[in-house]
C-alpha cells in the first residue's frame, strides 16, 4: 500500500488489549502489518513493505554497531492483523513499554504509524513547540 500516513486519533484499549485502527491507516498498512517498540516509548506500526525497507536498511549496516538495535527491534516485533471490527491485539509487553493505560493515540507519521499513551502523547506535543521545531529545521538545513 502506498501513501502518506497522517493525522491522529484517540481510541480506548479494551479489556482484551484490542485497539481500533482507523480505516484510513488500515488502507495504507494493508491486511497484515508489523508492530514493535523502537524509540520514544511508543509502539511503531509498519506496513509489510515499510518493515522490509527498515529491516534491510538496518541489516545493511555493520552488525557491530547495530546489534543492540536489532535485538531491541526484533525481540518485540509482532505481525498483526485486524479483526472484523478493525481492531488489533496489542501484546502486554508493548502496552507496558508505551505506558498505555486505557486511551491510546494513533499518530500517522509519514511512512508508518505510532501508538502512544494519551499521557505520553500530550507530553511529546508540549515538547514540540514552534521554537523547538524551528531550531530542528535550521539544524537540518531548512
């Protein structure tokens, strides 16, 4: 699936650790996709194509430098599929890592999706002030 994943949505995680994935995101992610932890205490969600690109890129780097990244990334990676209601099952390990209590925020970030706890997402948004973003853009040469 192609396209850019954008927007953010809040949904409740049910008692069975299932989370609804918005239709717009499912259209881009496909029938089956990968979830894992990577950084920022959120769950990263990749279409199978994007997962393949990510793993190929990491695998092409010297293993002496990437071995801990590989361990961290792959040890929590799970292939998921949505049920008939558009929900995925979040593993307890990933829920704990992302500190999700009841409400999760699903954020489109271009080529993948991130799932945040509502608390951590609010804290991240507070960090992303206009001044901070301007400094980041300047540092990148924009």
